[in-house]
C-alpha cells in the first residue's frame, strides 16, 4: 500500500494559506494530504464560492464548484492524482478564457466580464493547487506507480 503524501507543518505555514489555522497545530510535525484537503482546502474553496455568490460574481463559481465536488467525493488514495488533474483543468480554463479575452471586441462587455471572471477564478484555484502540489511533493501518477515487470523471455 502506498503511503499518503504528507507535508511538514512548517512548510505549509510558509505558503501563507491557512496560516492562522495551521499555527495552532503544535502537536504535529506533518500533515497528510487528505486531512489538509478536507480540513483546509475544501472549506477555503467553499468560502470563495460564498463570497462570489454574495458579490454577484456567480460565473467565478463554476470551476470552484467543480473542484469542491471532485475533492469532496475523492477517495484518499485518489486525491493526489485528482489534484494534479484539477491543476490541468484550471490551466486549460485559464488558457481558454485568456484567449477569449483577446479575441472579444471591446463592444462585448458582457463577454469580456464573463471571461475575466472565469479566468480569475481558475487562476485562484490553480494557485492553491500549485501550492498543494509543491508542499506535498505530488508527481504525475505514472511516476508513482511501479513499472510493470518485463516478461520472462528465456527459452
């Protein structure tokens, strides 16, 4: 069984994310990814969704809601791969909306605002995910799996 990715508390404190909450955890030196995700990352994203909802920027919630749903329903052993996949989705969303911003004319104010909001939201998600990836030293799932044994070709 593969060990759960973990990160040193002091490294997590250095990211600036959840500093106040994390500094109260003096009894532990390391935090496992599932605990961090469910205790800090998901509530943080839920809070962003609520803030955007109150300010009327509901288009910012699409990618955040998808990330919350995916992270909330992921099994512990799937979490690392899911975070890496969500980062790719966020990067794709950023690219798509940044391209749309450059292609839309200045007369399409609604389209510009929509693309800008979606891009900002994807950037904030990507920033959080990159922080998690770095602190928990997550790598592509294929690199973590054992390579298959070659077939015995002796005659």
